[in-house]
C-alpha cells in the first residue's frame, strides 16, 4: 500500500494515460501538471497509481479519432505518434484513465483534449455503449490486449472531430489516413499491444474497411 | 402480382413512409410527388408497394430525433404529430422505407429531410449498427411491434439534429421534450404500435431515462 | 413486374439463399423443394424473386457459426465450402433471406438448419441487435459488400452451435478453424464479396482475433 | 491511504458485491470467506476496498439472469431478494466487482455462481460488449444510477441460465417472472438505484417488453 513521500514527484497521471514501457520516467510535464495549488479531483500521485495498478483493474477509455462527411461516413482515422521510454517511436490511439467521480463523457473530453488540443471539437456519441471492450492484462497471452503496466478495462469509442486537431505535449504528431488507402495497413502493422485490433474493429464497425 | 393500371394514382411512397391505418388514402402530396418527368430510382407505385407488402418483409429505418449538448448528452427528444386516416392525431417517430440501391445513410437523410426539412442538419452515426431492430408484423402479438400494413424490419437510430427542424407536409408538428420532464410519460402513452418502445429503448440506451 | 409462367421451374428460394454468380441455374433441389402440395408461406417463385431483386432491398440474415467453451469464449468458427455456377469452389458463411411474416429468429433457425442440418442445435442470441449490418449492392464499390444478384441488407450474428453440424444439400463441407490458427488467414483470403469482413468483425467483436 | 490493522476483520469483498447502504457491517460470512490460508488473488481487505472506493471508479459486472426457449427468446427474467443493512428487503440484480487480473468472463462466472450457485450453468455471451454501461455515482443526480458506497462502472449483460438456480448466502430468494406478466411492473417499482433501468433496458434490448 502506498505511503506518502512528499519528495517523490508525481508522474502518475501522465503515465497513467499512455503506455510507456515497464518503468515510467519523470518528464518536465509532470512537474508542470502537479505544480501550484493542488491537483484536480480524482487525480492520483505516483504511489497511489502504482498501488492501484497492483490491486485493481483500472477503468480506461480508448478513442479512435475520425473525420466524417455530412452523411456520417468515416473519411479519415487518426493515430498518434509518441516516443516511448526507450526512445522508440510508437503509433497508438488516444487512451486515458477514467478518474474518480468523472463521467465517461468527461473522461473522453479530457483525454481527447489532452492529445488533440482544446479546438478538436469532438462529437461525442449519444450512448455510453462502446463498440468494443478491450481487456488489457500485464501478462501476455491472457487476452488479445497487453499493457505491461496494469490490468485495464478500456471502453472503446470512435469519435468524429469537427475542429482542429493539434498534437499536444509528448505526442509527436497526429497522422490521418483514408481507410481505403494502403497506408492504413502500414499504420496497423506499426501498432502494438492490441491497439491495432481496436482500430481494425472501429473501421469494420463503421463499415469502411 | 401487381398489374399496371395507369389510372390508379400513386400514393405508395407517401404511404410507405408513415403508418396510416389499414387503408391508405390519396392526398394532394401524392400527385405532387409523382408529377413531371418520372420518379426517383427505387420508388414504387401503389400496386408495386401493395404487392411487395404481401410478399416480403420491407426494410425500414426508424429515427428518434434528438438535441444533444456539447458533451453528447441527450437534452431533448422529438416526436411527430400526424393525422391518421380516421382523422385521429397520432404521435410517432420518423419512419421510412429503404429504397432499392439506397444506402442506410441515404435512407436516413431522405426520411429525416422529409419530416424535419432540409435544414435539420442531422448528425448521422458513424456506424450502421442500430440500437435496436424492431420487427413490425401485420398480425398483432407476433412481436412487440405492430403495423397493419406490412411486415417491416426497422433499423432504429437516435440521430442528433444540429439545425432547424420544421414539420413538413402531412406532419402537424414536431414536439420536443426533455427526457427528465414528466411530459415524456404522456408522450410515450400516446404512442402506439411499439414506437413507444423504440423511444424508451433509445432513451435508456443513451443513459437519460 | 413478374408474370406467371407455370412452365418456369422455381429456383428462386434456393438461389436466394446463396450467391451463385450473376445467373442462377436450376438444380434438382429446386424441383424437390417446389414439388407437391405447395410452398411454405413467404416462399417466392423465380419470377417473383427476380422482380423483387430489381425493385427492393431484400432482408437477409448472415451467420458466423461458432464453437464456444463453457465460459462463452469462441474456440472455433465455421465456414462453408460451396460450388458456384462456374464450378469454382467458394468459401462463405451461412446467408439466407428473411421471408414474409418470418421472425429473425425463425429465419436464423431455418437457414442454419438448411446449411448445418437439424442437429446443429444453434444457441440463438437473446437480442435481435446484430453485431453488424452489411449492405450488399449489385454495383461494386457502393459499399464494402458486393452481391451481383441484388441489394441485400444482412443482419449479421455469431451463433454458437451446441450439436452436430453436417453439410447439407449443395454445401460441400463445413470447415472449422481455431481463430488463433494461421489457417484462418487463408480462409479469410478465400472469401469474397465482403463475407470475409463479416467474419473478421465477428472475431474482433468476440475478442478472439 | 489504507494502513493495515490486522485486528480489523475483512468484509470488503462481501460488501463490494452488493449495495448495503452507506455503512457496511460485518457478517459471519466475512470471516468464513477470509478464514484459513489466505485470500484469492485480486481480493481486497476492508481498508483496501475503502481506500479504492474513495479514489477510483471500480469496475463491475451486472447480470440480468434469464430463462430462454430454444429459439433464444427470453421467457423469464430473475431478480434477487436481499436484506440490506437496515433490515429492509431489497430487490436487485446480480452485481459484483471485477478483480485484479480477472477477465470479464471470469468475473461473470464467479458472481453468478456466488448468487445463483454452482449449478446455474450460465450461458455467457460470446462478446464482451455489454448491452449497456451503467455509471453509478455516490452523489445522487450525477447520472441515472446511484450507489452510496462508490463510483462504479458496470458492464451489463443478460445471461441465460441453463441449470438450477438456488439463492446463496445472504440472498433470500431468486424470483423469476415472465416479461409479459404484470408482476414485472411491481418488481421494477421495487428496485432502486437504477438497477430497474438496467432490467428495463435488458428487456427492451431482447425485444420482449
């Protein structure tokens, strides 16, 4: 169980929102996020999140960002390029924890904003029913989904973006691809941990792959 | 099987799009819709639709119009007031046939436009998976859904409207209600044929009832 | 519109249940099915089905047969081997029309029984909501799904089989494969018309691919 | 953050699986469950669960038990009668926490077995996609679902039972009702916290209400 050490910097929330290998490192953003008059409700510090990760499945949302036409048809899907702890570039989707007393809608809005900026203007679905539920386990082979850090249950949504999407913070870039373009297959092969399956299922569910 | 009689006016498509009791009557709109240089592809005349109704299940879409806030949360749902063949006012949803070689999206757009006008600006869902499938039968008791005219399989969607909704043609009015307002229960009790169940399921699916 | 010619043999229903190329041929089964004291309700003769195919979208069910363990986890999926009109062997799923006044459950039971026999003991899902809706069009490129014969709207279900599955009639064989076996990729590449996408989506939806 | 006191008995897991009012009490079952050579993996003691409840949303499954016919049609649904901490009898569904490193299927099996016994023979769904996601909050009015103890995100499933269902432990009884029987409305009115909405949605989703 966690014990508070004030001198330990908080990187928990940063780390909680994106897979970064088995050990999480401290980055400048963590200090910025934790500076000042306190943390937002539901926020956990490093020890707390580590304790929770060893004891409980964590509730996550995972988002496939999309561009749609006026008929609702998906024309592009977005993937994120990030640098992991070993300096490798990885391609992934928007993922993030649902915090205490946060609705799924609030978690979606917050995590989309964190990765795509305040002007992304996400069009959230009217229902909380996800197109799939992805069960990530720290033990490879338990399911189709793997996360070295934790057991996470991710509610997965495809969310159209009506505004400008700009990569934020530690995200290198947001890359969009037409689902009928062969580049999509390259992108899918670059993804890991089962996120590629979530993207594939989103596209099949939307009827465009 | 239908035999063409040129003198029989075409009310099939009008009739096909809204339940009007056991016998369909001819209204001025029917002539307007059928006037001029021919009918749109997939359109059926009165004999054809009557033949099809006796031989095949018809593919329908059914739409619960909604107003949502920026978080995707349903704030209002719309119902339509129409006059049926016996002069009674009935409360219903947007329903319409999927025509030959028409996509579900095209059928949704066309039928929403027919009832709510060209400026309703529907936000169609990214997936064709409906929140429910309603099987209407002409024999009461076969399922929870009844349509005196036909066996229809309706794919049901909740569709947010971003623009101005104006009642069109034979629709008397479009009435909106907050799902938490007790007026909703009155509206639900005024609906028939199972359309009230579709509205209830839409609201439960959206998590607002 | 169809005109009755008594001398034209009925192959419509046979043909309606499996894609067989652009022109449908007559097989012994057709006569057997149409012999005797009449046809079942909702059955259409050749002319009627051809007329309907030119005028209306047809309602279909499509089934991915599965073997599951006691925890509900999919261990095998089945595909059918059939001979098409050009003598080519094709790999497909269970597909069939929903007849007039037939419930989706009845159509599922009848079509599964037609392809897998009376002892397949399908475990039908408690809800009519499909895992996907596949829109087949006779014009390639209109959607991800193609059927030379018709515009068909297929409600797609994964159905566990609890009994003995035996290929029937014109089906050469039913082949089962573990979703984690590389043979599955070969099977998927052998499928056409979008049926392979339905199989992929079924597996992703079930969390085993 | 929790601090271990060995003298505090563990009632956490018992309590975690069923709402029991704002304060949880210790019952004989808790000692039985915690006796002997240790607890199962993922099990939390009282302090740990209380800490988690103040810090994180907890992942839950909620099950509507059903009896279906051979066509998959729901003929009966089951509800549980339990005694809450104030001695009141409450009607509810099967609810339970998903433990660390437990799959959704394992959580469903364990929790169904806990309430209906080892011989209930649940027929688990082939997909982890729930018919709805219920967000329970300790603050009334945040959503349609209320749980005084915690923020819980419940994945909701309708699960047919093929075997004998017997009430276990603290459950007084399991009562089954035909969805078309007016008793169902009484049962629904006796349910609280939003569980009645989950039951209603299950029935509408199954097309039998």
